C-alpha cells in the first residue's frame, strides 16, 4: 500500500452498562459503563499524535460519550452524523445471546431465513451505502487532515468487509471489531480507499471472556 494522503478512523464505542444483556440497538439512553468511560479515555490518549481535522459520531449516547474525550484531546467539536448509527434489528429491546434469550423461541426463527440480507434487520447493502457516505463526508470535513468517526460494531464490520472484498454473511462472534477498537480506512491523494488497518488501543481493558 502506498503512503496514504488521509486516514479515516472508525472507532467502535466503549463498553455499555448492560447487565441484563439486552440488544439495545437504536434505543436511546444506553450509556457507557465505568469501564466504557475508561476505554474512551485510553483511546483519546492513543489519538493524541493523530492529526485530526474532525471528530464525527453517531447520535446514540454511547457513541457521543466515547467521542467526547477524543474531541477534547484535539480541541474539536463533535459533528453528529446519523449515517453512522447502529443497524436496525427486529430483536431490539430483547435479551439476546447465542443459545439463549429470544433466539430460543420458535416465533423468532422466521426472521432468520435470509442471513445474507439479513432478514432480521437493516440490509447489509444499505449499511454499506450510508457508512461509505459518512466516511467520505468525514474526509471532506477533515479538510486534508485525518478524521475519526465513532460508530457501532456491525456497520463498521460490514463496511470493512465490503472494502476488503469479504462476504457479508458472517458469524457475529468472529467479527474483528471489539469494544473501543479502531478500524482505519486509508485514502490516496484522490480521496479513494486504498487499504485498511485495525488496532485495539484499549485491549488491556477488554472484559475477560
């Protein structure tokens, strides 16, 4: 990969306070846990050597809270972009775990018939379209500098998968997009994506599996 002219970093938000393991999705009011705030602080410190021209965030509270220390580190105001929001999901608001929760009920199974769309939520192609639009909007707002966008695991992973030519249907447990991780898209002088990279600045704070 040639030396990039700009890099657009996509930061997944930090850990959310969610002891009941609810699929919170697009619901408002879900805030970072104490560990999540610590993650946001670690990422802000990690970002201090970046030459950021803009910090953009999903409108959801957990993304805004994650973006706040990064924006403060660079003396920037947060730009809110609804295109960076979490994906729609019909199981939102329900207890959701593999092998338990809502997936145990036969009434849910009809929503799982087309995993390549997927049939239970926002189509992958729609996620790619809006996330790409958000990426290029951040590129323009950064005015030649780098940008950092705070978003959510699934849209970030699907965008990366599309850019890297990977199939979109996947096992959610195998996504390389952990809490407070940074997926970076490197752009050439023409403003087009020429490569990706991945980092976990807050790895030491990740919950033990």
